[in-house]
C-alpha cells in the first residue's frame, strides 16, 4: 500500500481514537465538576458564618441561607467524518478526516433562606449537654472546646452556696482557672465524659409474676427478670444525664449514681454536671458547665473583634481590617472592611472554626423543598 494510503489510515485511526476517548474525557470532567461544586458549597457555608459574625459585630440581624439543590446538565458531543477515495496514485489525498469535541455545562442552583420558628429556636436555644460529650470523644482539646461553647461554670462553694463564673471579661480569670484544671486532668487522661447508666428496679409480688408471653415482651423492651430465694424483680438500665468526672461513674453503686443524677437535674439539659474528687477535700469540687447557644457563640466571637486583648484570648479569632492577608483561612467584606480568620500556624483557629461549622450543621434541620421561597440561579 502506498504512502498516501498509510498516511490517511493514520488520520482515520486518530479520528476513531478521539471517539473512543471522548467518553473517558466526559467522565473525568463530570467527576471534577462534582468535586468543584462540593468545595464551592462548603466554602460558601463557611464564609456565610464569617459574614454573620461581621453582622453581629455591627449589631445587625443574622441571616442564613443554604444551597438546597444543584441540578446540572452536561453535554458531551463528538463528531468525526471521513471522506475520500481509495487509490494507489502517489500524491493523491485519499482520506480527508475531520473530527471535533464539544463540552457544555448548564448548572441550576437553588438557594433557600433558612428562617422560621423552628430554626430560630435552634439558633437561640442553648446547646444540649450531649454536644460536650460528642466533641470530647472526637478528641477536641478540652480548654479550646469549653472556652468556645461554655457560657460559664456554676461552682458550689464548701458552704453550699453556688456562684457563676462567667466566660466574659468580668469572670474570665476565674473561669479560665477552672477550665485549666479540667484541661490538665484531660491531658493526663483522667477525665470521663458521658451519660450516667441508671438502674430501675421493681419488686414483684407472687401474684404479679408475668406469664411467659408477657415476660418475653418485657425482655424485648429492655427489662431483666431476676428471681432468687428472697424476691422476684424486674430491672432495667436507662441512660441518665451527662456528667464530667475524674473517675469512672460505673464504679459507683446504683444508689450513688442515682444521687449524681439528682444533682445533675438541679439544672436543665443545657448544663453539664462536673464532679471532681481527690484525696484532698480542698481540691475536690463540684460545678455545672452552662452551655451557650449558637447565636451566643457568634455574638461572643463578634464582641472579641472589638478588643485586641479579648481577641487574643478568645479561642476563635476574627480580625477586622482594611484588607485580609493572602494566607487567611476565610475572608469576607462587610461595611467597607475585611473580616478574616487569621492563620495562626498552630491550627487552633482552624480547629475552633471547624467546631463552629459543625455546630451550625447540627443546628440546621433538613429544609423541605416548599418550606420557604427559593432563589433559583441558572448559569
């Protein structure tokens, strides 16, 4: 076969290869686009939190939105044509292939304002005690966590009186001292955070002994049926309030755990009982950590922006300046100024903001598609 035929055959093979690889190109482009959308949405949510800190700094109302859906249409089009004639004559262009590849993307974003009574209540209601245990068991630094989410600590004096050590400029010094005690215990792996395991018992008279069918149903409901020479009783284990201790509450008797539960119930579920026992009565102490709401955390962060002294001590540092440095974690502009999260190099600011972001995700419930008007943006 002549040189012209071989040259044209190579062109034809190139065209066919383009058609075959077009599908691979399409899949790669689709995968990258999905990841780009995910990164854009997460960054938008993070910057929205920072924007609301800026609003709180200026005493403006907070406002939140979320991306409820992304619909994107991807068009991949390949075209290849071959024309010519088969001949051995030298110099004749036998095959004339032409080919092309076209890719287009048409995204539609649904941006939904988050509003209504349910969300507002979640925003303003103090965090539940389970939040402390959740973050503690994720390995978050105790001092950092409590400095961010605690409104203060109610301590019980030896005479039985109680007073609040506020996590604010007035009570900050005493509050930090108590937090450092807990952090030191935690660094030595001597802190336990979790729900109390309580035991409920019901003694049964002879006429109250359940029949086999009822007994099977009770066992399915979590009851234990115990019978000895003295009595027959039903027993069930339940989860009580969250407590922070320097010992394992499971080593206590059932009566002692019940007493601890009663002490925890002196305050609502936005308080966490702290019970520290040592060999020295002077070093032992009891208190209740009072948790903030998400709105209160944002307000406290915004208040620290005003004071360089407070900002340096607050676990989440937000700076207001004319411009933000290039290495800022996140930044927004509001009221002709830049609000940004500085990169402290040690990761504390990033960790504190990650806690705030997770708290926000725990506050927002799923938004029904027709709950509030949505803004649809087609690009």
